[in-house]
C-alpha cells in the first residue's frame, strides 16, 4: 500500500480523522508518511487546513496541498469563483508519484465524495486514483442513508475499474441506535468491500498523544490496527 486514496460518501464525515489515524499507525510502525490534499476549500490563505490537522493528530507527516480556495464549495466551483486555476487529476497523480518514490506511504485525502469535480472538464478524485492505480479507502457515516451512499460509491469505483480497499465508519456514535447497529452489519454488502474500522465520534478532538495511543483500536490490521469487525459488532449489538 504505497499509495492509498481516502475518499468518502460525502462531506464532513470524518475523512481527515481517518487519514490521521492511518498516518499515525504507519508512523508507529516506523514508516515514513506523506499526505496530499489535492484541493483544500473553505479555508483562508493563512488558516490551518486539513493537512495541519492530520499532522497535529498523527505526528511527523509531510504534507502537500496542491490548491486552496477560500469558499466552502466543490473544488471546481470554488476555483472558478476565486478566479484561480483548478487542480487537475494528472497534477495530483504527478505529485503523488514523486512522493511515493521518497515515502513509505502516501495518503491522498479528497474533498467531499469520490465524484466531486476538480475542474470544469469533469476531472475527479476517481480519475486521479485511476492514474495512480491506487486503492480507495471509503469513509462512510453510521446512520440512516449511509447504505445508499456507500452502495453508489462502490458501484462508481467498480465501474471505473478501481480497487476499494474497504470502508471505515468515520464517526461511530457513543450510543448507537437501531439504524447504526444494523448498518454495521449491512455496510460490507452495500460497499462490496470489507468493513475496516469505526472511529469513535469526537476522536479528532483528542490530545495528540491520546489519539495516537487509541488509533490502533479503531482500524483493522490491513490499516495497521487491531480492530476486528466481528468482535466490535458483538459488543455494540
């Protein structure tokens, strides 16, 4: 897994926290890690963005932000309204390939969902993943609506010949209801890929030392952790 693309079924669902957790576990294994944010939106010129948050949570990661736009919109729209050049899938692939030659793991965190447009030509994170031949880790929500969104994301990946590494629930509630508990069982079938973790809600607010100490319990072994879907399911049901 030299390169992993982190996408999601929507926005504000925990992609940055999941990226931070994957990075933290890789660093704990002694691996070097770079994180690429193709397009950061909704953040001012001198304000900290998602890369700063990943570094705060995970530790010594090298971050590369290819484009930044001030309005909290889809990258193509935000670039157009800012009168700025859009980021294009080939630019993303080129930047990631250079980093992959230097770092053990490169994580690419998208903006919003898989098919959110980077540019007015329709370029997306999926196109960048295809150019990189990189697997995609999908971050999903826990509650109602997640099965449809996760199914659509999985179908979009398969239609493009992209490998889905698995699904992580980006914010697992402290007191899950019936929908969340049932979705835990149904998500792998909806995704057509394994469930690889569940990050407790509020984890991004933990102190860095606590975040790093706990991250292994949130993610499955393929991501460097010890989380087990069957054991987790038996506890929360």
